[in-house]
C-alpha cells in the first residue's frame, strides 16, 4: 500500500510551511527515519525524517512552494498517482502570514529539477506541452518552450523568493504598510564603552530605559495597547540567507558577561542556520548594530508587531568640543524608529537620550 506523507502540524500555531529542500528523489529507496525533507517555517529550517521505508514514487510539492499543514508532500510505495494536488498558498492576495486562506491549483507534473529550470528560464509550466510519460513535463519540454517561442526568457537571471528571504519580504511589507514609522537620531559618545562589549552594553542600557518608557515595550492589538512586563530584546543578525532576529531574554536583569555569552551563541547558531523556533519568537523590542557596515546613519524598520527599534550606527574617532577644547572622542549615532500610533515623538526622544546617558556613563 502506498504511504502518503503529509506536512505535519509543527506546533506553535503554524499553519503552513515551505519546502526548503528535498533530501530524496523519486525512485530512491529510503529507510524509516531517514532524513526526508527540510521545511522552512518562521525563519527556522526543520528536518523531517521519513515515517516509512520504501521507494519514493512521487514528490508532489516542489522546493520553494508554500503549502498548508495536511498537504500531501510525497508518496512512498505504490505508483504515486492518486494523491490529491497540493494546495499552494496564494501570497499575491495580501493575506497575513499564518493565514489559512488558500487556492487550489491545477497539478503540473514535473520534478523539482524541471520546476527549478522553468523558474530560471521564466517559463510558466502551465503553458508547456508535456511529452514525458504520464503527462509529465521534461527538461527538454521546458527548454523547447523557450526556443520555440512558447515563453520569453527573462532579462537576466530569475530566482524565486523563498526561505528566509520570503519571510523577510512578507514581514517587512506588512511592517511598512501598517506602521506609521518615525525615526529620531542623536549623537552618542562611546569613549567609555568597551567596544568588545558594545552589544551587551546596548542591550542592558536599552532594557533599563524601556522600564522608564513602557510604551516602547508594547504592542498595539486592535483598540488596546498591551504593555509588556518582560524585556526580551531581538538582535538583528545578518546571515548568508538574510536577516534574522534571535531573542536575548531578560536583558534588564543580567550581567554583561551573561548577555555577551547569549549574543555570541545566538549569532553563531543564526549564521549556521540552526536556530530553534523558540529562539526567534517573543521579542518585545529590537536592537540592530551592523558594526563597520552600520553607516553614519540609516533608518531601521520596526520589527512588527513591536513598536520600536534602536539602531547603533558607525562609531569612530571624531573631533568634538569638551570644556571649550577640541578633543577626539569615539562618536556614533543612535537612532530610534518608532510606531507613532503608540509612541509620541517627545517620549521616543527621551527614551533615546536615556539609553545614550547610560552608555556615556
């Protein structure tokens, strides 16, 4: 009897997943518990083992496709021909992440490799005449569609938005559309800060300042502002796959050494793509610092549904007047971008100055 393996419920309220990478191919003989597929959810990749042994007879969902929980991903055993067509999430219709609104799409019979070639060549598989067995589209069919005028090649290389980049696109599009953001900037003298401990120092100064300005450690939910009583700060980390924001917990109550250890561990796991889902959830405010790439000044986007983000920009020796004399100090800009629906400009400025005062002291 064929075994239809469906996208399982991965918990945490997730209703969909992206097939990031198949670890098997059609025709492979696989063992039970053998790594089967990598599923991308909420910026974390989860490796799922095979629940059964046998021959892979049909892969129903291509790499890069997003499908709801319960979709048949693969058939093990049998001829693989009777499984229902996958239901792909329609991201063009503006539904929010986690929405279960879907559309049924006509099944196109093509292997993940052929689908990838079609994407690169800008060929719509639905318009290609299939010549393979069982009505399957082959690589020659796709390339022939380009040569024969069935589709026009793109100007340059095309690459499907997927994985972490897809999450970034959806998240930031929503943040930009829904949040009326304003950015406040002020200069900070970092001469008294050990720059090797810069990020832990910023996290602690930020958390202590948030205690004084609770509207920046909040959420807007409908017609209510929810003031949070924990200080779990997201830290923006650039990886080869894109920007992720792991969370450092309890920043107001921990030493710089403890914060440093957490930051180092999370950054290492982020760059290796090994963050757990829990390590990416529940931040109350975000801090971003790009080091040498930080620039003199940028305007970070609010990490929705948070209402504020603090940016540390390039720090370097600059001339400044102190006690009537020109001296060289380690100066850099500090920015606060905030949701103006929740935070007034004066309060955001006072918050930024409170963070700066703690750093300068």
